[in-house]
C-alpha cells in the first residue's frame, strides 16, 4: 500500500479542489463532447487520485457503473469519503486488476506522463471491450499569474524556498514524476502504436480567472480557494519532503502568512478591486477506439 504521491507530491484536498473546478458541471457540455461516449455501461478512470473526475462522470453518466483506480491509498481514502456512487480500487495501471474486455470506456487525466507507455496503453486496450473508448487527457500549456497579494514574499519565505529548492527537484526525480513525457504528436502516435484505431485529438481551454465578469461570486471564491489551497499545500509538504531543512515552526508561520495573503485577495474581490490573477490551462484530449 503506497501513500507516496499524496504525501510527497500533491495533497488530496488540493488536488480534489482543483479537479472539481476543472470538471465542474458548468463545463459538462464541453467535456461530454470531448469524451464522445455513447451510453457507456461501465467506465474506468485510471490514476483517479482523490476522485473528483469520477464523481463528475457518475453525475454525467448516471446509468453507468464508474470505477476509479489508483496506487495511492491516501487518495483512495479521500475519494471514498467524498465521492458517492463510485467504486474505488487500489491497483497498478501497469497490471490492471480487471478481466479483459470489462469496460466501455477508460479515462485518465494527467496520468500518462507518469507511467511506462506500453503498459499504460497496453493495459487499457486489454480491459476495454471491442469498440470501447480510451480517453487520455494531458495538460499542454498553463498560464498562471498570481495577485500582488500572493506574490508578496517575506524574508522567511525567500529563505525557506531557497533552502529547499534542491530537495524539491530530488523529490520529483526520486518518485518518477513525469518520467515519460510526450509531445502533442508523440501521444497519438503511441496510442496507434499500442493498438488503438480512429484516433482523434481535441483541446479544451480552462480558465480560472476570478475577475472574469461572467464568473459568479461563488465560483470566484472557489477559484481563490483553489489558489490558496495550492500554496498552503506547497508549504505543508515541506514537512515531509525536507524535514531536516525546514522546521515545523517555520512551515506553520508560512502557512499563517499564506492564509493572510488569500484573505486579503478575497477581500479585494469583495471590494470590486480587479487584479486579474489566473490559472488557465490548455488540456489535450486524445481519444482512440479498441
Ligand atoms: C497528477 S496525479 C492525477 C490524479 C487525478 N487523475 C487528477 O487529475 O486529480 C497522477 C495520479 O496517478 C497515480 N499513479 C501514478 N502511477 C500509477 C500507477 N502505476 N498505477 C496507478 N496509479 C498511478 C498517482 O497516484 C496519482 O494519483
């Protein structure tokens, strides 16, 4: 049983919040068109993390049985506690614990780059029924701009991030994060090489911009909360990634400073002050048929 990813790389709550925004019901029409699934009876999401996409899939395809699979028990505990109507299973994508031909669709979001490609595509091909659909999503481009509140850096913050930068790089290397990167042409070529046909590639643009006038106050607050959770988690993770480089007292102080910055950012929103901070992403959606 592994808790590596949820301890050292991304925390469950933050990842869940980010993906709940990404796969929100407000964007369901765009995602449903990109997935192109016709009355699926059983859907598998591999590398489901804390389960936000599984929850959306269950709402969007209420008649389908939805299964989420991940290696990380920390994510699965979170998913089981927060996402209802979905079955969550611990397992390795490189050796899926399912019979051949069991699923109408297999989906994944930001997982392909972490798993050896022949296993990643080969196992999905095996567990899909003939005619089943494989959907692979990968972030291609991100545009992030923090507000001046969030950018404000204390001496302690500067000092801590300088001290831990080497440890952060070592962490990604050690846990194989993005060990198998592919570009926009290599991904669909790999899908074909490992046996899929009728491959198509689409792109979905996601904008998290609280000051966008079409965004409600509720959604803007969710976006700011997602930015806050991300920054707070980056600090809290240092307790596990660099325990001999940073003290718990220092991380507690940095969390306090971060909370203050985002309380100020939200107050600015409520005063009507426009800051145009954002976290926007272009997501590649590949689709292939068995
Ligand atoms: C970047 S996270 C994405 C999680 C989720 N798809 C999301 O978008 O929130 C990558 C996920 O893949 C999982 N993962 C990586 N390698 C795996 C493997 N071989 N088998 C199962 N899960 C794996 C990690 O535990 C993690 O949950």
